[in-house]
C-alpha cells in the first residue's frame, strides 16, 4: 500500500502489529517507524544495519514481555533480510498481539516487499519522496508538535531554502522553537543557514559541469558565506566523490551505507555515482592538491580571500 491508505488505517485504528516500510523517502520511513514504535514502557530492541541477528530478534518476540508490556522489535537495514526470517518474525506477532515489529528497509530492491506476505496481516508500505504540499503539511505538523507558530508561506520558504529536502527542513525546527511569536521568512533567512549545504552542493554541481558560476558565487558571497568555508566544503565534496569512485571501481556498484556511513535515497546515490565516475583518479589528486594549497594560502596570507577563491575555482574547472 501507499502512504495515503496507511494514514487511513492509522485514523481508523485498523492497524496490524507488524510493518514493512520501504521506498524512496528515508525521512518518511524513519518518521513512521518512530510513530509505530512510540509505545510507553515497551521492551524495545533495535537492530541497525549490520547488527541484525535473527536468533536474537526471534528470542525477543518469543519471550514474555517485561511487566506485561509490549515487546517491540525494529530492524533498520539497507541490506535485505531473508524473507523466511521475516515471515517467522511476522508470525510471532500474529501469535501475540502485544508484539510490535517494524522492518525499515532503506535499499532500492524492494519489489518483493510490495506484495506483502502470504497469509499474514503485515502492512507493507511504500513511501515516495513527499510532494510539495505533503512536505509543507509534514513540517507544519512537526512545528505544531513543538509549539512553533509558523505559517504555510513561511514553511514553503524554509523548504525552498533547503531545496525541498523535508529532512533538512525538519532539522531546522529546533532553531525556530526559541521564538515566542509567529516565525517570519526573515527569521528563516537569519536563523537558518541561508544557503545551507544543499545549495552549496548545487553550486558545486555547476562547477563540476564547467558552467559559468560567476553570478552564483557572487550571490553566495553577498549572503555572507565565508570564502574558506566554500573551499573546505568543496574539498569535502570532492573527497566524497572520490570515495564513490574508488568503491565503484572495486565493487561495481555504489553502496551509500558503506561509503557514507548512512543510507541515502537512491536518486542521491545514483547522481553522486554518475558524477564521481566521470572524474579520473589522477584528476582527483590534482583537484585535492589545488584546493589544499589554496586553503593554506587563504589562511596564511593577507591577500584578498575572494580573489584567491575565484582564481582557485577557475583553475579547478581547467583541471577537469
């Protein structure tokens, strides 16, 4: 099923006690996992990624619940869990309605999960990346929970600041919770880091595509971005691409968990991989050398940092 149908089950209180969450939106998978397992005094066991152990998971759902509460099992993984093992865990939930089981799958090979499980009441839910109005409603709901007074137009501005990434926008809410009045777009500009990592990333994509970045750079600097931070962020970005490049050359396909240490949406991983493989290993060496020398020059001389940055970016594109 999809999110809309699942939301109706939540409203009608017609939920199962076992769930398989998957799809394109890691944020929604996380949000609904937390929602389904937020049970007071529950005996909760959570396996993150490679920690999963079937025998321990089975034992947790098989044992008598402490103090008569709920046994909650959560598996978060980018790698597929054996389906027979999942069926066993689901069956334990069907035998005992005090059990709750959530399998949050962050990988992209989820066709089998879309069909659900034979003879089981497990709810398999696919989460797509939220559309604009859905993202706005999510942020408005989260803001309401934190007693943050913010309107729809301002939420839209917040999302635009982070290039419609609902996870990044949600992370900013704690910064806005300090206000005891309605949040304005000016507050977003002042409190939220104006151009944020996501917009710097857009700038770097343009840079790597050898497009004219003169106007973009001027705009970034006028918004108060620091020249050294632009340079160090670019160095980090190139390092990340190099890690993708090496991993793909060794393993054939990218794996966000292995490379980044956390799962990422498939479209993000695919974009990084496509970008990374275009650059030759020796070029990565030249780019890193240029950026590190430029950073040292900025920090050790009184020369105009803006001039050093512009000169470095010109050389950067010539090396591509």
